[in-house]
C-alpha cells in the first residue's frame, strides 16, 4: 500500500531526482518494509529497506540518490500531555543530538551526489551546519552546491554534477542547548585519466640518450606502463622492465620512457598506457627512431702502395643513415676532381682515383663522411 496511507507518514519530492519520507510520532504501527520506486521511459527500479521500531528510537535510511528520512517530531500539545500524565518528564535533562551516519560511497566525476544529515535523537531547537575540510559551506548554486533544510531535524547537501574540486572531507554539525556533535565522511571523486603530456614520435642518435614523457592525471593517480611491439608477433607487445637508471630502455618513476646508449635494435614502436580503474584509460603508440651518424668500416685498407706512374685507387666506406656526403681532402695536392661517390646498401662508398701516380701524390688522404646526425673521418696513406 502507499506509504502516505499510514498515519504520520509524509512523502515530499525534493527535486527531479530525490524524494524524502518523513514519519512524525514514530510508533510500532510504522514498522515494516518501505520501498522506493524510480521510473523513467527506459526502466523502473526499486529498493526496499526494513524499518524496525524499538521503543522511541528513530531510524534514518538512505537509498543511493533517493533518501528516506524517518524523523520523530513531538508537537507542543503532545509534550504538554506527556508532562501532565508523567510529571517527572518535565524535570528531565535536555537530550543532546545524535546524527544518523551518512556516507558518500564510490563516486565518479560527472555523477549526482546527495547526502542527508538527519538528527535521529535529541531535543530541539537543533541547528545544522555543513562544513568542508573544516570550513563552513556557503550556499553556492553557481558552484554546483545546494544545501536544503528538509525540516528542523534534517538537512540535505546536493552536488548535481561533481568534479575533482568537490573532493574533500564533509562534516554535518548538529547543535542544541547542551551539546554540539558532528559526523564526517570523505567524498573522493574518481576521475578518469587525462593527458598532462602525451608521448610523441621521437628520434635519438645511435649511442645517445633520450627521454619520452608520458604523464597523465586522474583520481586515483593513474598507473603508467610501457610496452614494445614484438617483431615476431605483429600486434603483440612485450613489457618494458628496466628502471631507466642504466644502459638500454627503461621506465622512470614518473612514467617517462628512458633510453640510454641507444642501439639500432632499440628502434621500434612503443605503447604507453595510463589506467586508474575509472573509464577506459589512455594509450598512445609512438615510434622511436635511432638515427645513425656515419661510421667507417674498421677493416678498410689504411695504406696503399703503387709504383710511380701506376694507377692508384683509395677507398673509404661509411655506414649510417642516408644521405651521406663523402669528401676527400689532402694538404699536399688537389683531389676533388678525381673522387667518385656511390651509394651502397647501408651507407656510401667513396673512391679516389689517381690515373698516373707521381712522387708529389704520395702522402695522407682524408675521407670525411657526414650526414644530418654527425660526421667521421678516415685517413689512408699513399706510398710510392
């Protein structure tokens, strides 16, 4: 049957999303199961809670965003009759207030939050005040916070659209003539990760070092992990286990990818993920390119001997990222007119040809290789 059909029961809508049930002069006849039903075009849901009446005790029950308040209210006439029938009641001490505990529970950013502070026992008049982190809360609908007095024993705190800045320790303080009591609960807004600094494609010189930031915030603080694509299994990843303090690839304490002493095999795709259990988390796939400056083949011949008048060919072979420029130089003769440079796999090959070597051609020749990432030199001696 409808709750309003029971004497002393009143149901009042607070807004589009909340209703409160109040029972004045709580009596054994009010004991039973109370059901709150919420209906929209999509579905209808309900929640039921039992009310047990023990003596003159009062009960306060909260259903998520639908609040059921059971508050005893004594009328003046009732108090006078009790005094006439029980003379000792007029001489009793004033009873301090007792607050029914409330709790916010897990809350995600963007959700609607309402809690009710209800005084289940205590003599009027009772003053109810809300505080956040120890400071009184002012009515501020512009900031998305509403305080509503439901009756002389209960007050509602509404946050229709919570954000991270609403997190804090909320306190309801109840005061009457003899005592001030309070109840507190922490509102911890769970916020999905968002980028502070997302990782981007990065390059590093062979043997060099680089840091790739991957920073996100949220509540709880997101956990950042890095993984590397597996060449043998496309679409699969291997975790990065290093700490970033030594040679190789690792992950720093702040979530950055750290490469120290970059090797050619470190070139790959890396996946950064930031998750905190709220929402789907974040991920970013980046490419790490290891750029190779020119390096000469250590097996090259460093001395060439020919007879005077014979053809002399000096060779240099540099490895590295293209394009590579090769330049032959000598302090004792002109050489640029006789040099030939050919691109080969993984680098460039240079030849310096002297058709008929003369005594003045003898000496050291320097082959210099350069690209966008560095340069190197190789010296070969011509002996006649």
